[in-house]
């Protein structure tokens, strides 16, 4: 629903007011809903986590070196997403001489709410640690062999989630000036201030962790009590762990737990200049833009006693006592031996920001041909990430007993400390339609880096700067169109009769080709060699890892990597190898027929991936399994041919 009013206030003032309300509701169901597969398979320990009113669905299984089996937990189905957005915008435009001034503001109330099912059916991971040779881990152990024997390396379970989410009201203000300095130069200058507070948790379902205090868990509340009816798990979880919990009022923290970031100033500047006449234009711009809070972070049902979950790790290199049938050793989620996971927020965070800049030249070569070259850069700071703090140092023995806070399981703070940089040269060559022929060719040469906390590279406090997973250094796209010069009024068959013109005249063809570099990937080891509970650990790199002639069965050289010694981390870097390049060519031919004075019929024949070229995805990244280096999927689609008729009137 939206309404707007635009009013002229005299010859130089324009006022605009807009109001909008947008609700959105999404329901998502899991696979094979209605069957309790755990009960049928004799798997215990998940009886009390059943979602009220839901019979069950399929659990999730992961095998190192093999494709995982996604059930309900991979995105917590069944789940509901309900969004409400109220927005009011007001602006005043003032034309004064060479200036076009604009002032305004925006008020936005946002309330995202969700339900989900967490790991109510369980997630099971098999890494090969139960079938490896402790004296020679390299080349031994197999995740599927562990599964066949019924010995998981780790498992997670959780109570499902009733309504959770957040709410906040944002206030944004701006002023800008489009200044025409002269006939050849225009400046665009603006400044925004955005007050976007961190979301309050719905029914107080947000919190932080301070291990220095006797009551380290701090939950949002304007009183000395928390909302015990907010979640299915809360009454039981509070009974067990209430002695560790205090409220934000007691701790002297705001209801949002995180103090608002009040420094969101966003200047903008740009120019367009024609120094040598109308055929050459120089353009440039710079600005800072802020990102709003992501709903999969602070307010995503993270904290005890609202979220009650645990991840249990089997002990490596010991006689296994945790089987698939009884992995939790008869202890329900709610017993005194449970060590729940926590995902707290920091009390001080900065909102994510993106600083964009560009400078380019556009040159007209002929009346219908233009070439353009631009340098484009981007610096993104304070991006959404996470900081685990409760994983032990590498060493022997049970993981849980060696944690810094052994009362708790995984503790991972929601953070805003990831950053990325992007630099690119972008070139475009365009010919507008002339003589029935046009084309557009664009090429981008770029580099992108990401810096973030990467536990798999060396533990909870291992930071790594590496190529971004979306880094594509070369990207070429070419599109061509041509109207065949045959038919009435054309060079050929200009005087053809109606039948000949209908069959041979008026045809057009189009073609496009896209070629780009493959994305980077990171070689890993399949198991928890460091014995810390951290996944995605790195091998030791002793060579480049690249093969001169890679194949889908061996995309990289596994011999260039070694499995680290037991209870240690490897040294291999991130994003050091690349998947195959991507190549796609499409072609279409079409013709339009005049049926009546106002009606036209269009026939189209379209060929997607005309050459039926396969572009492979990244391979399995494990260096210590038979499946490592093997490609099992592609990012292209097989050749598709389609015919269509469309009537326009």
C-alpha cells in the first residue's frame, strides 16, 4: 500500500510526501514432512525437541569428502517469515539559479519476525576420525565408513523456535545540490545523516555474554525479569541456567544490548565535465553508504534461554562410545550435563559501510559508436561476521573439557569486523542501432580481497586476508543484433509480394557470449586434526597445487598438500586455487508479423548455451580423501532450445 502527494509551491518550490506500508508473509515446509525418521531408524536423544503440531521430517547428514544430505535443519524448516515496514518520506526541491537544492528525510519502522525449527531433527557429521589410524592419519579414515559403523564425529540438536525477531525506527535526513557551474561542468554534492539503531529483540530475545561476571549471560529486559513465555525452551532452560542470567537493566545496558552507532554521516560528491566539446565526457563520483542490520545476526534466536541448542563432539583417537543410535548417551536436551551453544552480540558495534568511487571517460567515435573506460573502487568496512571464543587450543583429550568456558558449548559473537576491497578497470564499446546492426562489448579486469576471522586457518583468533570467494579477474560480455536486409523497404526483396515478405522479410537475429574467470576456492582437510571442534581446517602447503592439465577427476594436485601432525593446524592459505572458467553463448532469431492495424504477432526461436559447453563448479576441496579434487557439479545448463509466439495489441 502506498500514497504520495506532489505539490508545486510557487514557480521554484516542489514538495513531495510519500507513505507506504508493506507486509510480507512466507511459509516454508521441509522435505518429507510428516514422518518421524529418527524414531523409525532407532535414533534417540531428539524426543523432547519435537516441534508442537509437527510430526517430523528428515534430519541432516554430512560426510567429509561426499555430498551432504540436506533435510530440515539446513535452513531450519518448517519456518515462517513475516515482515512489516512502515515508511514516510518527505522532501522539498528548490530551483535557484544554477542550483537545484533538495532537502528531506525519511522515517522507517521495521519489524521482521520469524519462526523456525533449528536442529529439532538433529544434524550429524561424519569426518573419518573414527576409522583413521591414530599413528598415521594421512590417507586413512573415511567419513562414509564412520557412517556405516554408526560413529558420528559430532551432532547438534535444538528446541524449535517460536516467534522471534526485532524492531526499530530509523531516521534519515539529507541535503543535496546539483550545481551547474557552466555549460560544460555540473557538480553533484550531498550529505546524509542516518540514525539506524540496532534492533531491539522481539520479547527481549537478544543478549550478550561477559565471562568475567558471575552471571555472564545478559538478556534484554526493562526490569529484573525476562519473558519466560517467549519460546518453547525458555521455562526449562531458565530452570537449568537461570543462575547464570541477569537482565540488561541489571547490567546497565540498553534494551538493544548494543549501543547505537551515531556516527553514520554519508557525504556524496560527483561531477560531469565536457572539457573538449560534446564528444568527450569525464565523469566521477564518490560516496559513503551504510548498510542496515541483517536479520540473520543479532536478533536471529541466538541466546539462552530462548535458544536452547548444543553441539557434542566425539573424542578422537579413543574407543568410541557415542553411536548414531545413542550419541547423546541418554541425556535429553535439558539434563544437567548439557553444554548449550551461545551466540551473543557485542555491546559496541559499528554499522556496515561501503565507500564507492569511480572515474571514467566516455568518448563518441562516430555518431553511433561510443567507447567508455572507468576505474571503479569499493571499500567495505564493519561487515557482518562472527567471532568464536570458546574453542580450545589444539591438543589431545575431550574437546569440551578443554574449552575456555567448559560450562558452555560453542560461543560465537555476532560481529561487524569483516572488510573487503574491490578495484576494477571497466571498458565498454557500444554501437547503437544503425543500418539494422548494433553491438555492445564490455570487459572488466578486477581484484577483490576479503579480511575476516577464519578459525579453520588457526583457531578462534586467526585473521586472514585472501581473495574474495567472488573474485573474478576477467569478465567479458559481447552482445550483437542484426536486422536482416530482406523484405519490403529493405535492400533485398524490397518489392516482394505479401507471401514472400511474410516468409523471408523482417527477420532479426541476436547473439551474446559471456566468458569469465573461475572463482577461487580453498583446499581443506576433511577431519578435525587439531582436535578443536573447528571445521574447514587447512593442510600444509608444499607446492602450488595447480595442475597443468586439470580434469574433472583431478582438478588440483593433492600431493602439493600434507595433512598436519595430530593436534596442530596447517599453514595453507585461503582462495589459492580456482574453479574452471565460465563460458556461455546464446542465439536467437525472431520475426514480427502485422496481424491488424494495432496487433502484432512475434515468433521467436531461442538457443541457450548454443555450443552446449560445460562449465564446471569447484571440486571437492579435501586434500586427504579419495573424493578430493573431484568435480561433481557444474554451473552451466545444458543446451536449451525454445520456440515462442507472442501477440501484442
